[in-house]
């Protein structure tokens, strides 16, 4: 059974020590125990592309975004610097009818008033959510 994982806010993915610094996710992925996705190299904009899975007529577009500073992510969202790539559809139709989209994200949720509106991802910010 294939496993897919994104990193959380306690996983060291910065590689500040050079290319030899590895996180636990890197090691598990290198051992072919899981598929590690959702890493981002840019700090001022995000281009999120899906992992495309198909079995028979079922098509799944799996998007991932690992943990990052909530304030930075919120600034990028407000500045429209986050883009989700969509799968190509045969015949030029809409992918909403052909692909089932799943978004895995590791961030704070908007369920309490004490966090403040800029410290979390609101469901309505995610394309297609709550519409």
C-alpha cells in the first residue's frame, strides 16, 4: 500500500547545513517506505503541483503543502502568490468533473478566536473549498 506524507512544523526541512542534512521524512523516503511530497523551495511564492493517481476510471489529484510559518503563508495567500496547478483534461473539459482533488496541509486551523485571523488558514482560502 503506497503511503504519502507531508512534513510538519517540527521536521527540519531547511537543509541549512548543506545537502547532507536530512530530515526523518528524507530518510523514510530514501528507503522507499513512503512518498514524501509537499516540500517548497521558495519563500515568497508557492507553486503547488499535484501527484496524479489513477486506478481504472478513478482519478485523484493529491496536493500537499508541508508546515511553514503561518504568518508567511498568510501573507502569500493575501498577495495571491499561491498557485495550484491543475491536471490536464482530455478533450479540453473541466478537471472538476474528471479529477477528485485532495489537499493535505499542515497548518493551524481557524477554530478558535484566540489565534487571530492572520495566524491560520481559513477553509475558504483553499480553491474550491466551501463554495
